[in-house]
């Protein structure tokens, strides 16, 4: 803000930041409260346990948490909350000639469209510590290859651990802004997951048709809850790289 009668201030200097320090604090974020989007009343309506006292609220809360964790593993989406992710993105030992980048698949889709690269041992010479934009929901990014660095490693050493862009890290924000932004199909898959757990406590190996089958002296079936409940078929459509 300018003060009347005084000349404008000149540009100042920004202090140099340690290139190995992440631009975002790791793990900072707030966990979601799923009581509104996936309430116990909704779960009881879907599982038909409105008047079943043997199915307690604490039991359903455990099933809800397990279903959300399972959906995270199968979809790659962050459903427990939005938080900052830090992960190494160093490249392979070599790339095809003529290529100036390599593809890296992040652990989670990018929430706000910003990806920060940091951790370069010499950022002022190679300009590795950069920030670039990607479409929201992107999971595979193109990482530029550091140029101008002399590689003194022994290419004939079978125990060599040389990697392109060694030490390079990526920082980004992952997750939804609130549970209301989570796709309805993901929530429906969680309900299917919980309905199967309520009906099948896990003491028998059952098929999706709820019957035991004996073939060649063995039982044919699956205890993969996401598969036999049908939740996996819904969740997989939210992973664009799996369709």
C-alpha cells in the first residue's frame, strides 16, 4: 500500500530457500467427517439393519472406515481427507535417445492442478526446482530430464544405482475439498462393500452367488469383498488408467 507524499518502495530481495526443503508441509490437511455424506442411517437403510440391534453403530463405523480405505486402494483417490503429498520422482537409469523427459505416475491424482519439483542438488545451475500446472485429476506427469550434468558413474557396474534426476521430489495436494465432492458411484460402492460384510462375517468362503462349491476336492470362491460385493466394478470406472 502506497503512503501519500512518499516515493514507492523499490523491489526487495527474497531470501534463498534450501532447495531440499519441500514447498508444502508434508501431510498437512484435515480429515473428512463422513457422518453427513455416508451417515449411519443411510448405511442401515441400505443394509436393511434398521431394527437389528445385533449390528451396532461402532460396528458400522468400522465397516465404513474399511470401505473407504478399500476404495482408496482401488481407485487411487484420497477419500479420508485432503492433504499434501511428498514423493520421490527420480527417473530410471537411462531413457531412449532424443527424449527430454520421462513419465512418472503419482501416488494420487493432483487436486488443485499444481505440481512442485524440488530437491535438486544444484537448482541454480540446472533449474530443476520448478512449478508447473497440470489438469486437475492428473496422475501421470512428464518430468524434464536434467541436462548439463556430467555422469561419472560406471555404466558397466551391475551394482550401480545411478538414476536420472537423482534426489528429485514432487510435492502436490491430493484429495477432494469435502466429502460432498466425492463421486456418487464411489459412495455406492462403499455401501455395497458394507452390505456384504454385514451379511458375511468371514467365517465361510462363499462365492458371489452365496453358495459353497466343491470342485476337485477344493472350494471355489473368493473372500475379496470388493470383488464379490460388486463394489470393484463401480470403483474401477473412476480410475481413467484402468478403463
